[in-house]
């Protein structure tokens, strides 16, 4: 019996591999063109936001996991699969949705889904199962929406400030907390967004997930390792704030600024890692049988999955994938944010004329920090005083399209930072004069002996919405069905003066709210 020449066998293997590789590279190149803008925005976000700067390393870690297990990966490669084409289709749907709404989150997620589709399409579902962990790890490089970071930053600031002040008090240092401002008497420290702890949380959470993946232990312990990253971050950031306050009290304000402040931040991150390893060590020492803590974290081996024989040829799968990419490119030229409808409206400057000369009117400058975060196309901050002594503050911000991270800065996040405390918050539901639903936030806030009543709502394309999540859901729906993402946020404030009841302040705000509705549609189109 004649035997096959090993070189001819290897040659046939290369001939079998090379067409698949060419088809894979062609599909990947097409997807790269489609997601080019989204990838550029991803790179920009990583560099712009310090809490995301670790994201540059996420793809490198995923590639390293694949390279470390390259033999297993090659053995798991199966035949081409139409399941991968379907996954690529889902990625393109996310791309188009992101272009219609200008919410880059959809496109960023679409990049990871597209990578999964390429793996499954040209290596089969068996290969996707094997590399599921490194592909899923790429999701940690997807930045959360700006408004999510804003909400998280506010909450972390609040909790870190409270715990930090409690630690300062335990040191016997007189201290007072007003919002996010720590008053030490001679010095006042502001716990800014940069000190919220998010710059620790995001990279630390990624490391926690990787540590849990490498840990040899039961599932509940792995979940505990991941979950522990959040309280560890908060506690360690509070320690940082407390130590900074103590150093400032003892040696001066330079210990809260510059290189030393930056160095203290990195030191705290190292303590976070030490705390996480200590938890892993406790789990390892209490395991049965006991495990050496250094041996508890094993080499991250990927599972070997038996490849499934090809049910279809390369040509149909490659042709379907390339046709889908071509169709996605054609649709992407139509479904863009540039196609959004920008309705005609009056500028907020005209609001002054809506109140006659019997009203005292003072236009106030908007907070530069809020203006930078919001990036509104039109804003107004107006102090109004009526002849009968009623006083109001009106704030309105309008966006002709919510894109490039521009969205609403919720008063729930900015009010406490100024030293005000929200003592009561409810969502009130009523109807407009035309019978449409009208939901608004009602907050009673206090700062020392001062009280104010606040109403605010999101006026969005004919809807008056109180909840930020509901507002975002309608934004996506309207961008797709009505090609509009414009809208405004409206806030009204009146003081609750000595001798005045909250019910009386409510009556004043409701009257002003009703007055606004008589002219607001000209400035915020339905």
C-alpha cells in the first residue's frame, strides 16, 4: 500500500487553511471599515477618561489568553458555521442602532459581538466556546454611558465622603461634612469626581474577574471575589480621603494636590490588590483540602471543545458573511445621526419676554463644569421675583440631538455636591392642560436652616418624563421611529421661607409650572 508524502499532506492542509484565512481577513476588514468610527470613539474614551485608561490593556490580556492556550484553540477549531453569520448580523444591527441614536454604547458592544461572530463563522461554535472567556473579557473595555459614570461617581463620592469623615473623626480631628466638602476649619477639601474611586473600581473590577477566573474554588467563592471589588474600592478610597485630610491638617494643603495626591492614589490601588489577595488567601486556607494561597490562582487554561464537522462549505458561509457586511455598509450610509430631524424652535433668550415688567428678571451664568459635561445647544438660568414677593429659579437646557455623550446632568447628582441634602424625593404624576401625562420629580432640599422646593422633569419630544431610564428608552425609540433625539431638562426652585409651609411652596411652584406650559412648546417642540 502506498503511503502519503508528509509534505504533500502539509501542502494540502495549507491549501485548506489559506482560503478560510483569506475569507476571514476579508470579512474582518469589512467589519473594521464599518466599525471604524466606533473604534475611534472607543480609543478616544479610553484616553479621555482616567477611570477607563486601563482599557488599553484589556484586548492585550485577551490575546495573551488565546496565545497561552494556542494549541487548545487550534484543536477546537471546527468547520464554518452560519451561526457566526447570524452573530455578525446581530453586531451590524447594534451598529445601525448606534448610528441612529448616536449612542456609541451599542456600537462598542457591536465590536465585541462582531469578533464573536467572526470566531464562530470561520472556526465554528466549538471554537467560540473555547475562547468564550477572552472574548467576553473584551466587554470590560466597553465604556459605560457618560450618564452612568456620572451617577456612579456621585454615589461613590457620597459614600466615600461619609466613610472618610467618620475615619477622620476616629483620629480625633474636628471635621464637618457639607455635601462633598470636608471642612477641617483652616482647610476645606472637596471630594471631586476624580476622587470618587471610579478610577480604581473599573480596573480593579477587571482584575477581580480575571482573578476569579483563575481561582481554583467553588463558584460562590469566585462570585464573592468579584463582588468584593466594590466594597474594597469604597473602603480604600475612604481611607485615602481620611489620610489626605489628616496630612492636610498636619502639614498643609500641598498634600491634597499634585504629585503626592497622585502617588497616594496609586498606593491605595496597591492596597486594594493586597486586600483582594487576602480574601483569596482566606478562601484557600479554609478550603478542604487546604490550598497554598500562591497556588490558588492557576494558569488560565481554556477548555478544549471537540470540533464539530463542517455541515456546509466555506464558500456559502463566507459569501453570506461578506454579503451581510456589504448590506450593512449600504444601510450605514442611510442610518446615520446626520439624518436626525432638528425641529425649529425659539431660543431661550425669548423666555425673558414671556414675563412682563412687573417681574424682576436676572439671567445667571451656568456653572462651567455643568456646561462642559452637558454640552447643551441652548441654556438659560433665570432668577424671577414677582411683585407679591414670590421668588423662583428657572433652569432649562436644550439639546437638538443627544449624541457624543451629551445628555442631561440630573439635579439629583449636582445638588448634594453643593452642600444641600435631599430630605424628600417623590415622583408626582399629573396631566398637562391638553390631557397628556406629566411626570416630574419633586425634591425638598435643606442646607442648615435653609430649605428649598425643587421640581424638575425631562421635556422630550412631547413627553414630560421624570425617570432618567424611561427618558433614555424613549430616546432610543424616537431616534429609530421619528428620527429625533432632541429635548430639554427643566428645573424650577423656590425657597421655603420662614413662616411658610411646604404646601404653600408647592402651590407657588405648581402655578409657575402651569405658566411655563403656556409658552414652553415654542422653545421645546413637541
